[in-house]
């Protein structure tokens, strides 16, 4: 199965705090594990998150809001949100319904 910005992951983005122009591509991914008796358990996940993507062990930022439109350096959305920064301060146009901010299917 293809992963990344394909199929259901085509329009997915992450790190939308400063507007879509500073967001990064999200996408679709899979994982599976084989148990001791041969049973395989798999997962399919699509990430289209308002916030950033973190490594669960190291807490390192993997993807998210960029420092500028042309930069690939990450700005750490959580840090800015804790300081009270909102999308309105960056003239980001909010969607008409709050449920379109985040979509994580898994």
C-alpha cells in the first residue's frame, strides 16, 4: 500500500496554527505486527492535524508549523499556543465549522 500524500492522505496537512501557507503535508501511513501465533494486527492512519507531529518517545518535532513560508525549520506550535498565540493573530481564515481543524483516522 502506498503511504504519504496519496489517496485519503492527499489533502492532509499538519501545523496549521499560522495558516495553511506555513503548514506541512500530512498523509496516510500503516503499521503492522505479527504475534507469536502468526496473527497479524495492522493499522491504517491518516493525519490531518491542527498541531504538530511529535515522536512519542523523544518528543522531537517531526512535522508541523514552519517558521516562515519558505522555511523548513519548525516553530513548535505547542510552545506558541501555551503563550496565547491564536490563528486570528496571523489573519488565518478559520473554517466555517470547528470539526474541520483536525482529522486523525486510525
